[in-house]
C-alpha cells in the first residue's frame, strides 16, 4: 500500500497540473479544449530539449511553462478567439484540429521514437531499508502539493485570479464591474498551458517522452475534472490525487495500459452515485464553515 500511495501521489501531482488548466479553460470558455493534452506533450519535448542543452531542471521547468503559456495564448488568438461566437461544437472541433497540428509539428521536428531525459542516476530514498521513491519522484509530489496551495492563493488573493473567477461565473456582470473578458481569456490560456507544460516536464522526469503521451493523458484529465465537479477548482485538486491512487490500485490486478479505463470506470461510479462530483461536498463544507464563522 505504501507503493500505491507514493506512486498514486506522483500520478496525481501530474494530473493535478494538467487538470487544473483544463478545468480553468472549461469553466471560463465553456467548451472542452481537446488540445490541452498536446500542450503536455509539447512541454515534455521542450523539457527534453532543455535537458539535452544542459540547463538545470528547475530552470527547464520555468522556461517550458513560459513557452507553453505563450503558445497557449497564440492558439487562443489565432484559432479560438475568432470563432468563439460560432458555438461550442465549432470551438471543440477547432481544438481537435489544433491537437493534430501540434502533434504533427512536434513529430516532424523531434521524430517518432520514444526518448527519455538524460538524468544522473540517483538512489531511491528508503524507509526502514525499503526503497520508496527517487528524489525526482519526491520532487514531483512536493511540486504538486505546492501547486494546490499556490492556486488557492492565486484565485483568492490576486487581482488576476479574482478576475478569472468573476468572468467564469458571469461574464456580463464581470464586464459591468470593469473586468475585460477577452483579456481574462488570454490570461487563462497562458496559465492553463503553462501548467500543462509543467506537467509534461514532470512526466518526462519519471517516464518516457513520446508523441502519444498527450492523447493518453487527456481521458484521465477529463476523468479528474468530472470527478472533481465541472468548474470546481478545489474539487479537481482532490480528485486528481484520488484518480492517481485509484489507477495505481487498479493496475495491481489489471495491465498498466488499462489506466485510462480505470479512470473512466471511476467516472461511471461517480455519475451514478453523485453526479455533481466532489463539488457538492466541497460547497457544503464551505457553507458550514461560513455559518460557523458568522
């Protein structure tokens, strides 16, 4: 069970980075961004390039986040913004096309072979003589937990975070209060794509880098978003770790390539028992907390 918790937390941390951005775009723009998984794949290949250039891994992650964020803004400006008024389906299929475009460009430049980061060998940390996780894996977990606190602070204590929340809840009312919905959309696409890029770097640190990784993680991101509750950032935070641990438990009895199937099986169970996901639980807890304070 220690292995399940550790590796589930590692998977959950990567899912968290990717699902937070996915949920932000879904809540703000109102449609599913199919290309979000490809931003993770792009981040992994950019991280691989930085690693081969000898850049320290911390700075690699920072540079990848900035580059992917700028690419996300570019995608919004060129492909999404001009057709936002055409309807949800048009936006959805546009992001499908963008997904194949990104995948094709990366494949043409980097090749189709599976690659890996060139990292110095490290010894796994041990508890009572039992190897638990490498320093790279511990770093991924720490960054995932840190990201949860930073996102909470960002949405509650910064002007940009408050504008994103306002536009997501009611664009017309937010506009009347002085917020610019288009500017907010650019900010959301930058943050969401930056988080996906970071998730790609973390995926490369603990595994391989290949063209299919974006397609593989997209269903898992959707599972975490639905499980957490559509539009609930805090629900997605908790759901990401629960989905990661559930997948690790599942592959104890099933092959590893059934990870996405396990995640979607969890969605089916959640939809049958609690269609709102974790959002209703979180909202009820928040309401009780406010009542106690008052």
